[in-house]
C-alpha cells in the first residue's frame, strides 16, 4: 500500500489559541488560564495524549478481532509529566517534553493473561503513535515568512 498523507492546517487566534482543521473537522487548541489561555480547548500536550489513546483504541480493537479476543469494553487512560520550565525560558536540565508517558489499559474480556500479553505486544508493534513516541522521527520546520505591512 502506498503512503497515506495526513495534514492539519492551523491559524493563530491568540498567543495561546490555534484553530486547526483536519479534513472537515475543526480543532481548537488552547491553554488553561493558569498557562495564559482561555481554556477554549485542550492544550497541545493533552491532544498528544488523546492522540495516543485514540490510536491505541483503534489498534487494540483491530488486533483483538484478528487474534480472536472478544472485548466487552475497553478503558484507556494516558498521563504524562513534564516540567514547564524550558517552555517558559527558564534554565533546567529537564527536557521540554514529557519525561514519561504511562498508559492504563483496562480491557473487559475473558481472554487469558497469556493472550493479553501477546495482544499488548502486537498493539505496540502496530500502533503508529506508539512508534512515533518511542522512536526518533525526522522533523522539519519550514519557515515561510510573510512580509507584514506597516501603516
């Protein structure tokens, strides 16, 4: 199968809020008041965690069906801790991103522990977001400057 291209376009509304569009879906990214925003949407790191949970959900159901694991329910909780000092320009040895991310995965199933351990291994192998978070991904930031008009 050929590569699929996914794209999100965004426009800054304020210093903390971005209105983004993914296909026909609007996404509001904002910060809570404690971080200078108006709380009109989840913040970027919350969307990253939600993205991971969403990807795990899709891959979990797909692979459960393939492996003959019947799911009567599935809860996924994803959390991570980060030090905001670097974000705010303060000296720190900590990285800007998450120090770690923890997933609490709670399937409702009669599958055995052995089946579940194999299932989780398969999920990790096939989840694109797991792959991106656990491996370096080449990133490129293109600067396409627009000249501002002065009055």
